């Protein structure tokens, strides 16, 4: 019987198969690395393109702002004009009825506020009589109204005040207002509150014509 030793050949074949597998794995790794590099380069190119486009858009915005001015400032001015227009429209609407007269009275007796007046007419009144002007620093809490009765635009107002000077100040404000005319003080009475420590004050009654 002839015996052939095949072990060296089998060993050599296993080594060749192992080497081929290493070559395939190395090639696969090279392909994977190449793909990742290509993807990275493509991503960087797309990012650079987006950055370039954003820079171009920002440049257009800056150019438009330079041509049109500050957009935010223009928009704020427009909104302020719209607000003022709405306020004017509301005032005009309220001039058509007694509600506006009541609002004007509220303005007359509100701190830091006062009558709605025409500057030229008011200036002419002051030139004729410097004492006819109202006092903007007057404490409006010194007068309080108790009755407002209107019939055919003739208004009768009743109220109380701490002194004659306070009644006079209220009359000046009514006379300065463009929504009241022909203001006439009809009477005043000095009264005292009840209690252990009575307080003296005045009651008054006046008539005026409301304009609306």
C-alpha cells in the first residue's frame, strides 16, 4: 500500500484562504473608508453652499434695510399711527352722545389730566384774562359730582367741593373744554357733615350746554 502525506498541502491551502480573507477584509475597509470620506466631503460641500446662500440672503436684507431704513422702526411708527387713528375715531364716535360728555367730565376730574381744549382759543382767552387758565396741578379729589342730568344738550350738574376755590377751578376746566359752553354757576351752599367732628364743605349747582 502506498501512503501519501497530504497534511502540508492542506496547511498551505488554509494559509492561502486566510490570506485571501484578509485581503478581502482590507479591501472592504478601504471601500468603507472611501465611502465615508466621500460622504463627509459631500456634506461639507452642501454646508458650504448653504452658508454661502445664507450670506447672500443676509446681504440682501442688509441692502434692503439700507434702502428702506430700519424696518422695525418703520413698523413701530406705523403701529403707533394706527393706534392714534383708532383713538381719534373712538373720540369722534363718542362725540355723538352723552357718553362722551361723561368721559370728558371724568378727564376733568382725573389726576394728571384735564379738559380737551383748542390751543389757539385757549391762548386767546389767557391773553384777555391770565386768571382764566386752569391749574394743571390742582388736586382733583377736592371736587366730587353727585348728579348729571341732560335734556336736549342742556346739562345740570350738582356736586360738592372743599372750598370756593375748588368750585372755581372746576368751572375753569369746564369753560376751557371744547365740549362744554355757556357754563353758569347757579348756587353754592356751605354745609357740615354729621358726627362728633363735623367737616365743612360746599355743595354747588351749575348749568352748561354740552357740545356733541
